[in-house]
């Protein structure tokens, strides 16, 4: 067990720009990103996309704008994903509920349009955000939470290397209904292997001429663990 007698609080997450091979993660700026995000999410198609988010459905971009302003005022740090190949805004994620004293932060409010699906962009974006939390900010615990009915989000969390920790029953209300929340985490001792797996998966050598993966992220991570990678 780590001796934490000399632990000191870490910096709170702040807007940050992170460069990857495929994606650029950049701080949300209303003038630059609002309409681009709305269009990337398909306009009112954002409502089924954000089915498991807790806010009411949007009637238009003004509602989306107001919601983004409110969550940022509430402490979320909204980051935007931009495709480096074509410069288009593709999605977003948020650092949420930071606890700098204990080195804990959640990544959530994650959404991306169909153009980002089945590409390395979303995986690399999540890698860059986690890397920043662990390696730049020095955090000990990185959380992912989602509606327990959101099977796609739960699969994604486990694919990315988060460990399932349990379900908080009747955790909150969501769109006028009960929400049980599934909790996942990565902790600092797990990050080195998790990071190596991300890097191996994201390598251009892991994709064929059609852009299809050769090895799954989960399989790479399992092999590294079996080999005793630090």
C-alpha cells in the first residue's frame, strides 16, 4: 500500500489543448464550437444521442447553448474533439466533479456524432484526457459513470480499461425517471499498462489499408498484463 502521508492536493482540471495523431482535444469556446458541435451531433438528432443524459430534451440550439453554459458554471470543463484530417468538430467530453484533495476526477458528458464512430478518434481522445489527468495533473483515480441501462457506455468503459465497481441504486432522477448509476474507474497503479495498450492500439501499424483494427484494445491490454508489463 502506498504511503500517502506526504500527499498534497493536485491542481483542479482546467481547459487544456491536447494533440494526438488523429484528434485534437481543445477547450470549448462558445463562439468557435457551439454551432459546430450542434451540427456535428445532427441538430435535433442530439436528443436520441443524449438519451441517457439527465437534462431535458433540447428544442433547439438555444437549449443546447444554455445547457453547456450551465454545466460549465457548475464546474464541468468541456473539451471538444476535432478531427485533425479535416478540421471538423466531432464530439465532446467533460472533466467533472474534480476532487483535487484526493486526486479524483470523472470523465463524462461524452458524446460524438456518427462521423466519429468506428474510428480511432474517440479512443485517442479518451486516451489523451486520461493521460493528462494521470501524468500531467498527478491524479490517483479516474472515474466513468453512466446510466445502468446504457449498455453501450458500459461496454465502452470496459473496452477503454475502466474496471466496473458496482451500481448505485436510485442514484438520481433522469428525465423524470429513476436512474441507477454504474460506476467504473482506472487508478494510478493501473495506468502504465492501460497507457501502453492505448499506444499500441493507436499505432498506425495496428490498422490495415482500409482502416480496420488488427488487434483489439482489450486483447492488447490483456497480453500486456499477462506478460507482467509495469
